[in-house]
C-alpha cells in the first residue's frame, strides 16, 4: 500500500496548478539580473541541464555536473535513474542498467562522447555504474531520434560526456575523499562495515591555451554485503494430491538462503588532451578505463528434496498451507540440507579510446573520428558443498509479500552433521567484446531556405564478441577434519559452517591448481554454451537543420534519414542426439532506412513556451548472445517427426519501431520548467524466446530459441515540474523542487510464463520521483525519493530468464557545508528506507526472491583549487 500512496502523491503533484501559480509573479527584470550571477552547486546543475534541454532540437533529458568533478551522485547511473521516464534495476545495491519508457536494456543505446561502447555483459547492455562522477561531466538522454545519432536505441540513446579541458578558464583541481559505512555488515560475521572512496580530476591549459589536458581518477572499495532468500519454483507437471481433496497440490522444488560479504573494488582513469592551434583546428585524444574486481565470500543452505515427484513424498508432508493450488507452506520429513561455503570472484574491465579531429574548411565543418572500445569479464564460482548426513524435517512458510520463514530440524552449525566436501567450480566464464569504429561527418550553413544547415556523414564499425566457459568438480584426496570448520551465525538465518582457511584447505586436499582452468577438458554443456558473434555495420546519413517561420510562429528542428547496413555471423557448437559437439555457424544481413523529423514551435516571442513534435523510425539490434549459432538437437529416427532442441538464432533481425512524440514545455523562469509529453511506439519484430518451427539440415525442426515476433505498441505520458523558489523570503529562497511522473502501457507480451505471460521487459506502469533541494550561505541539502511500479526484468546472465521486480521506492539524503572557499564537508545516506529487492517468478505470488542490501552512509571532504 505504501508504494501506491507514493505513486498517487507523485501524480498529484502534476495535476495541481497551484504548484506553478507563483511563477507568473516573476518579472523579466529580475530574471535578467539572475543571469549575471555566477551560480554553482545544485542550482548550477539545474540551470545548465535545463538550458541544454531547451536548446536541443530533439526531445532530451540532461544531467549536468554541479561543478568540475561533481555530478549530483556518485555515479551517472544514479542520476539517470531520476530522469523523467527512466529508472533502474539494482545490482549489489547500486543503480546499474537503465530502463526507459517501458523498455529494458535491450532498447537502450549507450555512447561515450558520441561513440558506441563495448559491454562486459553477454548482450549489449552497458552498466552505467562503471562511470563515476569524477570522469563524467554530464549526460544527454535522447528520447527522440535524429539522423546524425548513432543507431541502436528505440527507447533512448544515452550519450555520456567527459570534460573538455579547453573550455575551462585556467587550472582546475578537485579532490574527494569519503568514508563509507554499511550497517548490514554487522549482521554478517566477516563483513566490512567501513571502506574508503577517493576521486579527483585535474584540468589545465598550456602553450598559450592551445593545449588542454585533463586527468581524472576514482577508487572505491565498496563492501559487498547482502542477505537473500530464494524460492526455486514449483513442480508444475508431476505433482500429486497431498491432502486428499482430489486436486493436484503443486509442491516446490526447494529454496535457499544466502549471506554474502566481500569486496567490490572499482577503479577508473580518464585521460584527455585537446589541441587547438588555431580557430580552424581542434584535435582531441582521450582514453577511459574502468575496472571492477569483486571478491565475495558467501554461505548458503539448499534444500531441494521437496518436489514430491508423482506423489512419492505424500506421507512425509504435514502442516499444509495450500494457496491457489500451490503449497506455500508445509513440514516435510526426511529431507537433506546442503551447506555451501563459496567464493565468487569477478574481474570486469571496460576501455574506450578515441582520436577526433574537427576542422573548418571554408564554409564546411569536418568531423573525423576513430575509436576503439574493449570490454572483458571473467568470473568463477568456487563452492565447497556438503550434504547433511541424515534426513531432517524442513518447515517453511513462503506466502508472498516478502514473507519467507523457514527452519531446519537439525543443528546446521555443527560440522559433524555434514558429510565430506566436494569442490564445484561452476563456472569459469569469460566474455570478450571488441568494437572498432570510424566516422566522418561534414556540415555547412545554407542560406535563403528553411534548411539552415546541411549535415552528412558515414560510419563503419567492426565488432566481435565471444563467451567461453569451463566447469569442473573435485573430490578431496583426504578427509577434511571437523576442526577445520567454524560456525557462523548470521542474524535471521540458521547457523552456517565455513572453513577457517578456505584456500589453504582447498590447496591441501584438492590440489594447488584447484581453481585453475588451464588444461581442463570442457564438458559437453561448456562447449554448447560457448559462442562468438561477428558484426560489421556501415551507415550513412543526411540531415538538414530547420529554422523558419510558419503561421506567425518561429520554428526550428531537423529532418533527415539514416541508412544502415549490417552483416552478422554467429558461431558455436552443435550436438545431435548427445553426440560430440561440432562447430556450426550461420548469419544474415539487413539494410534499414531510418527517417526522422524533429520540430520545435515557439509559442511566444521569448521562446519560453515550446511545442515539440517528433516522428521517426528507430532500431535496436538483437542481443549479441542471442545471435550465437550453438544448438542442442534431438533427431528422431522417424523422418516424419521434426527435429527438436534449443538453440541460438544468428538470423535475428533488429527490432524496429515507428514512433511519434509530442510535448509541451514551458520554461517560465531561470532554471524552471513545466512540461507534459506523450509518446507512441509501434514496435515490429520484437524478440522473445519461444518454440519456433524452422529447418535444420533440410529437415523440419521445432526449436526453443529467440525469434522475431509481431511486436505491438508502447505508449506513455510524461510530466515534469522543476523550479527554484528564489522569490521566497529568506532563508527559504534557497529552496528548489523537481519532480516527474511517467505512465506507460504496452500491448507487447513476452512468451513466458506460458500462462498469463509477462508484459514487455522493462515496462513500468508508473514511475517517477521528487527531489527537494536547498542551497544557501554555503549549505546544500537534497532529499530524493524515486518510485517505480512492478516491472519485468532479466537480472541474470541467462537470456529469457524473466522475473517480476516488485515496486520499489528508493530514497537518498545528502548534506554539504562549505567550510572554506576550497573545502566542503559532505554527508549522505543511500537507501534511507532500507528498500529490499523483491523478485516474483512465473506470476506466482508465493514464489519470491528477496534480497536486502541495507542502507549506506558516507562522510567526506571535497577540495577544489
């Protein structure tokens, strides 16, 4: 209920005209005076963002840095998630992948300084938390298309910008140091409650300001702590009637709990050099590198003997709580319990470098760009697994709404109750993504026509992405004594056991190379899971910037067309009837024409009231991992029967959308906005996983794979209001407010669950947020609350493994005090209300996964010179 109340509150803020009545009282002279004031901090961020939004020929949202090296948040992901129509899923408690306008990460394009980025995810999704505030000066979210924009984002294209050192007046230095505090770690023995965060940026100019240089860095040793309870799902096909009422009672496969603690170390480095020898030449070279190293120790209990296949456990069940045919609670006797003592390690890196030249040649402006982006991800799960020696009673009560209570009828903290350990390495996986691109654009002004500037350009990209995995298990060469274990008590969970010296014991009983994949033979599943995709694309565009007058109103905008040609080839392994895997490849090519039109009509002479209209065709390419050629086939001897199996689909075509946007924007004062907009997207060739009839080796086949479906429409309404209350009497003249609300619907459904399938991944019926800020006399404060209704999400690496991310309200609070002209003290709280992440599976309310990340505090100092 609390989520609905917050949603109603946010929506109400935009239906009451009382919120903006005071704006009419501001006179033009006062507004002119404000323009002469050198503002910084939150007020500067608000004004700069709105100025960029107002000046754009597209419908955009903008994030602007409050000052050098000072985004409104720790990473750009947190800032993006607060923009109208945008939100984010959480990973390890951090805002990460963005969802926008009812569409998930597959529909989000991402660029850095206008260049497409490689991704460490198996698909194309970019993790925006890898961009800290020190390296990013701002971001532009393009909600509408234009021809010069890199193709790939039906929902949005998000362009991140790094600092331009020649735009600064003199030397700039900004340093930050924070102490982080995670109280949840107190509940998990061995967890770190405190950690440091450091960052800084240095900007300078040389050679009579013809050369500019910028260096930025960040380091964060974030404690990785979380508690989790996960339901494994139900036996839908072979359950039995347990209570004798003649109805099938679907029993769970099992469940698990987990407590995790460790390190999530993140570092980034940015280097940028600009050379402007004269007014006709600007050469820029830049490179960005970010890495994340995760090393987490975890403990789990598994209980998986609850499925009651064909009723063989009927007599063991008691205390039944059956809801809508599902056994939501019960006691089952003679069940085994598994203790997992594990380490999860992951190394991720993303690098992006480019060389750009801007030249004036008469009336022509030439822009040449060469770039490369490289992403790597290596991960390994190291699990020391032990089964209970005897069966026990397991009692659980999972009734939905985050209620997950359970108990084991044994002392799970006593090593003597468990058998010998087996080491499972599942899996050692590696993602590689390399993306090279070159582009050449040119533009020139035109006179005596409605087209004020002509732009043309070409671009070529070459991308290769691959995945390889190895799994293995080892039995000990000698028994591990009980004395090698210790009991771990985690608040709210049954006791765990763990090795006192995990790696020392593993080395002594499993071998010094227990975790080294070198020389290990890949399993059949490993071979079939590996893949490689090559993608080569060329594009060209022509665009005209519009500037004129019609019906007594001035207008501006752009009209153009982009033509894209792509050739893709997927590689993988194929197994037929369990035979040895053999290489296989397939692919396709396509050409798409993407016209676009953006118009802004100024409804008054001051251009404060604007009507914006956009019409375009957009595309989002298929996820790269779904373009794999791998397939596992079963071929019946009877040739009249079809081949069956599962596979990737290298012949997938991109998803397309014809889309229309209409918005009214009123910039009624400096840094103030009232806007309302609507959008409609007709999506074609939507990609979903289903059973598809095709032909394999000249024979009919029914495969479970991703296919291009019919699609449908996505439509929505977006409202935004923002104002600085500088006209209020002191001390309230330092107040400001911003808020937004979005309502989205769609006719598109996924193919899962088979009964009552989910709506399109990423669709939030309602989402929005409010921010109240204050800045005056050296004090700054900001309180933000962001809400989203339930939405479908794929939080795992497995394509098509969709879950319902339940409604969330995320609250942050920040304070700052300027101690001296150069030194600022800061304090903040993230996740003030201790919001948990809750996933519900298969539209079954009692099948949930609940994860707690806890609150996060920071105390820090900022120094600027």
